[in-house]
C-alpha cells in the first residue's frame, strides 16, 4: 500500500497519480483515517450514477461465492475504458450462466474517463481511495490483498502504456498495480494493451510486454489495427470485446467442465 506524491493531471490518459485525494498530505490523511472510526458511509455496491458513492470503510467485506468464478477486471487510463460496460455484458453472455462474478478495480485516470460515460452497470468498482478508507490500523483489511484473494483470475483491459511500464518495472503506486504486484502466480492473469500506435511500436513497449509474458507468465490479448480515437490509423486499439470475452469464457468453462461418457461409448459389460 504505497502512494505517489505526484498529482494526476485531469487531461492525462496515462497513470501517475497518488492514492490520496486532493492536496491532503499523507501524514494528515493518516491522522484523519485513525481518528475517524465511523462506518456510516459503508456501501454495498458501486452503480454508476450522477452521485459518486462514498468510499468503502473497513466493514466492507469481499466474500467468495461457492460454485462461481470470480473475475477481477483492472481498468487503466486508455480511452478504451469506454467499452467497460460492453465488455462486462459480453463476458456474462459468453460464460456459463450464473457462474461468473465480476468486480472492477480502476486507476484514477480510468475513473476520470469512466465518469464521462453514462454506464449502466451494477458491478462494484473499487478505486484508490477505497484502499485507504478501508484500512485504518493493524488488523483492518488491505484492499489489494483482499482482491487478490477473492479473484480466481484477473483481466486488465485496457492496459495503457504507462501502467504496462509500471508493472514491468515492479512499481505499485495505485490499487491496480498493487493487486498485480501481490498477484498469486498460480492464478491466470490476462492483459489487453491499448495505446497509440507510436507508443505500441516503441522499443520499450516491446521490452515491457516481454517482461509480462516471459518473466511473469501473464497472457497477452494483442491489440487490433484500426483507426484510433485520436484519428491515427495503425495497431494499438484494444482487442474486440468479443475476442476478450471468448478467451476468458474458455477459462471459466474449463473450471466448471464436467466430463461424462459419450452416448456412443460401449457399455462396460460389452467390452
């Protein structure tokens, strides 16, 4: 649970923000968290509406449901985040019925973009501020650890160039990168890059992708070539939501696969 002293630029599409809101200093914020023992602002959901929900408190619990596949979606500061609602819908449609549960973790830059959209989703969206409001002292839940324990798999879609670089370098200065740094290597992690073509073709991007794939053993869902939001044409657009959903659905189906003899198999006494 680390924080960066830098301030998020409102017009930036890349990550780089602090986990503390506004201009409050970290010592003052810590004092405020310790002094305030109230759980009155605890909420059970994060539906996107005109009023931003209060941050979660330490009474908020992440509970696993038996017989379900728990998917954590990480979203970062690419304009492809506007496809979040569509992606969630495709995931539910592609996976076995009533087998998938989704939660979302967003960077501050992703939240800046999400708040420009009129999403109609019921999934909980965790933010950097929840990391701090849920923890006030020893024994309180550490959100990025709780999310790692809760999830059976993680999908980062979209993954912007800045967060890609952070993960490759081992940095964890926000909720999403902290989950990744604490990730259990026995669980699958998929990432779908999305960035400008020149960013994609930068040699550093190639190096960072190889670190995620070869060293960390994460699975890449490559971007597409098309006209980008900025007007440029080339590779860098996030893979289609259909492709992403199909790949994740395969993981979910394999988890719940039940193998039975084929109708054409001979009876045991006939062998």
